[in-house]
C-alpha cells in the first residue's frame, strides 16, 4: 500500500513538473509555473519517504526515487537563483549619494481592503521617493490624497475593476502617459522621473491581468504586455525601471523571456525570493511583485514590507544611479528563438513596440 501511494505521488509530481514545459497558454498549464518551490519541497519529501519506506533492492524503488530526484533537481534549477547560494546579478551600491538615489515602493492594496491607514503608516516609516499603488479605485484615491502634500507629482488612474493604478512621487515626473496596451480595461503607466541630480529615468509601471479561471483563460494577454514593454526598452541607453504586480512568478519562462528581451536586471537574483503573494497563506506564496532595471543602477536596499490587510505584501527597492560601477553588470541574453517567441506572443494581440509610449522621445 505504501509503495502504491508513493508511486501515485511520484507520477503526479512528474506530471505537474513536465506539463509546464508545454508552451500552451491555458491558465491551467501556466498556473503550474507558480508553485515550483512547493513542488521542489514535495519532491524532497518523496525522496525521504522513498529512502525510509521502500525496499531499495527493487528496481522499481530506484526508478521512483530517480524520478523524484529529477523533479527536485529541475525545480531547484529555477529556484536557486532566488537564494543567497547564487551570485548576485546586481551589485551592492558602493556609494551613498542622496542626489542619485531612488526609492520605489510598490503595493497592490486589494481594492476591498479598507486599512488605508496601514499603508499610510508604511509610507511614513519607509519614505519612498515614488509610491506605486495597484488596485486603487476612487475610494482609495480619496484616502491617499493626504500624501499629495509631500508627493506633489501624481498620476491617477482609478478603476473599480481591480486594475486601478496611482503613482505618487516626491521627484518630478515628466512626459506622463496612461495606456491600455493589450486590454481595454487594464492600464499601464509610463513617465520620466527626475532624480535630485537631474538625471532622468524612464519608468514603466504594469499590472497585467493573470491567467486564471476568473480572469483570462490564457496567459497570452499578460505575456504580450510584458514583452511589448521588454521590446520597447531593449534598445535604449537611458536609465530604465520597470515595476509592478506582473501576475507572474520570477521563475517562469515568461518572466525569464522578459528579462532576456529587455536586457534588464533583477536585483533579487542571489538575494532571495521576496514572495509577496498570498500574504495570508505562508505555504502558498510566490514572487509576483517585481522591479527590473537597467545597468545604470546598483542596489542599496531591497525589502518585503509588513502586512497591512492586502493579499500582497508591499515591496521596497532602493537603487543608486552609479553607471561607472554598474556598467559591467550583465543579465540574460536573448537568442533568435527567444525573439521569435516574443514576436509571436505580441502578434497574437496585435501589439507592437511602437505602441508603447517612450518617455523622453
């Protein structure tokens, strides 16, 4: 009986490990990209159970253990870069120059959440230069309006469909635009932000809809929005930051493709997962809230902030503009197949690089 149970669990593990390799965009396939950490832990427990409970003199026992070890190794390969066992991709800042610093806080507030004071307290404590809120409607806009005394520069897009977005900035914003690139009710924000040293940084804030049975039946809309932004920034030489709740995990093929096409860096590599969703369930958390940036920046600080009632934890990332130190930082490189795959995802929704507002041009 024990052997049958372990055999069933092993075959199930193999199934959920192999299925995402199929590049099908259905939500029930792409959803399996998310729990790779949980699958890895499951594989480890199966391996331990195999060693303790099975007769290892039988070929079948070794076969099951081998399959479990293969699954463990596969998931570990995706997870390992988001641990301290892996080399960092973004250098730690060597200088502390207030003029060249930018501190960005992103927070998906969860529209029905009413603890706006909790968010205001976090803003008061951590003092971001730029606050990006997601899922903010008119109620949240009114409650957060008190910030405008200190955060004089704002971009407001209140919506009651869970895709509202607001930007509050202490730093000057220029050439701002709100766009609906892929879906008519899912906005993105694009602008230039000026550092205290007068260096201008191109920023893109995103919140594409996830693949799910209650949202989009496939990941194609999300993928197209991420990749059209990636293409838009790929040939730029100015400082760039892309951030938001991307409704995709850091270790998915789509996020990896975004990093390849854009050439942007991930400050989490070699530092941790920073799992932000779901805030209420410790056993089912994934890194959905991201910030990527160009080689112009090094990292001063990265932190997942405390819970205040949303289903997401806020994220705080502090970057330092330091091109002399950061110029040799390298991320992932795209090959011809990557470019073709990205183009096919964009073509599926008739969106192209020229559709993206490019601040400063």
